[in-house]
């Protein structure tokens, strides 16, 4: 699976089982099943990503799936987005320890990047129901890019419940992927959503997602000063 980069994957697994458990990023019961439940489960997601893509992993936590993708696919440029300091501290340490010079760690929330950053691929793992995840993710997906969200057995139901949200975000092709059936049991399920809307760089994407017609925060401040 990891070929010549298996050593990096093993070192990452060791860090997760040690510092990751001590700092509460991985539950102690997860340590014995890190490979099947976490590393391999995330690694097969790489099969759904295009070559040389810039990838944003939202709510990455301990680096799942973002760090695993960066280890398996050195062609990817990966940005790990996580709001909690203790997690980003761990991520910075892992990136330095493994020499992953194509990985960037950003402490913050997805909404803080809206209108400022765009990516070919936005990934996530068990972050939120699809409707809410679309609000966080789609403003970050470049036109022609894709959201690839790891989901469980409820993927089809989440898709059905998010029909209006998908339309609101201008989703193109939408599909449920089954990945790694020959590697992990159960296989990894992901929802892939194509982005068709033009670039939102420079837009107040948060207000647009909320469907607001009122001025953005900066405009409201300017109006307040004129009173």
C-alpha cells in the first residue's frame, strides 16, 4: 500500500500510538487497531484523488486522512486544517519528524479560509453531516475540483437528505465511492461532489452560504461609522 514510504507510515503509526494517545488525540483502545481502522482506511482514499492535486483536509484531528494521504502520495500538496492547538502542535511535530515538506498545518476553522483559499480537493473524515459539511467545504473547492468526504454506511441517506444543499452549492456530478475492498473490511465509503461554481476568492463566502442578502461584516462596520 505505502510501497517505498512504508517506513514513514510506520513512524506515523508509532507517534499516534504514543504521543497521540497520551495527548488524547487517539483513544487507547484504538492503538491496537490503528492500521486497519485508521491508516489503511484512510490510505485507500488516495485512489480517488487526481495526480499533483492540492488537498485541504478539514477537521483533520490527528492527521486523518490528510497525513496518511501525504505519506502515501508524495505528489500531493496537503493543507491540514484544525482549530485546536493541542492537535496542531502534534501535527507540526509529525510533519517535522517525518520531513513532509509538502504539508502545511493551519490552525483555524474552515469558515476562516472562505474567500481566501481554494483547493483542487477538499477531504474530511467523520466531521459533520453532509449538509453542514457542504457549507464548510464547498467554498474552498476550486471550480472543477471535488469534495471527497469519508462516510460510513449512511452515505446514501445523507445524500438524499442533502439534495437542497447540493443544489445550493452548485454541485455537479455526485457519487458514492467504495474504496479498498481488497485492502480493508469493511471497505472505505466516500461521497464525491464535483464543484461547478466559479471561484469565490475575495467573496464573503460565509454570508453567501447563509443565503444572506445583508452586507458583510466589513460593510456593516463602514455603515456604522457613517451614522
